[in-house]
């Protein structure tokens, strides 16, 4: 009886909340867009950026935001210092070293540059044709991110 109660409690917690943010890949976008057209939100960050890490710990852990992103958008988490090749929009993007153990991914530059520079974190929103429709390069609190998501749905 005790085991059954623990199992039911565990299932109740999992189904009622604590859903995880579905992180998609650039390579999957073509097939996903064929199934259901959605805007794509790309979160461009680095491991050393404190504001990036803060967004990961707060904004992207908020259950309302997670549910909204999972149901209405495709979300891609892109580390700007990612070293693997990424194919997106029929184009190959690579990591470009700029010194000893320093560099940036071409795709992060392509999507994250605002006024010809990149400042982390960057939110880049793409339409269903993979065209940039919005960019923002600063920390967004859960409250402000919810407002942004509402505006993107209009």
C-alpha cells in the first residue's frame, strides 16, 4: 500500500507540473515546420556569461514559460562557443577559433549580431521561413519574457 501511494504521488507530481523545456535542434527544424508551422526562439549564450546563466536558472525554469514555449514555439538553446558543425537552412555553420581556446560559432554570429556586434545573452526569433523577425541582447526576467511571448503571438 505504501509503495502504491509513493508511485501515485510521483506520477501526480510529474503530470501536474515540472515539465521540462523541449530543446530542439537546428537540423530538426525543416521536418518540424512541415508537421506544424511555428516561430523559432533561439537562446544564444555562453558558459561564462552570468546573465545567460541567470536566464537559464530563472526565466527558462518558469513553468508558465516552459509550457508556452513547448506548446506554441520551437526553442533552440545555442551555446555560442559550440564546436560542432551545424547545418541549418541548407547551409553549414562551423566554430571559428579566434585565439587559444577562444572562438565563436558562425551560426551564433549569423543570428545574434545586432549592429554588427554580439552581446550575450541574445534572443533571436525566426519566423516559419527561418527569417529573423526579432532580436534582443540582454537579460529578460520571467515577467518580461512572458510579455515578449504574448507580443510574438499577435
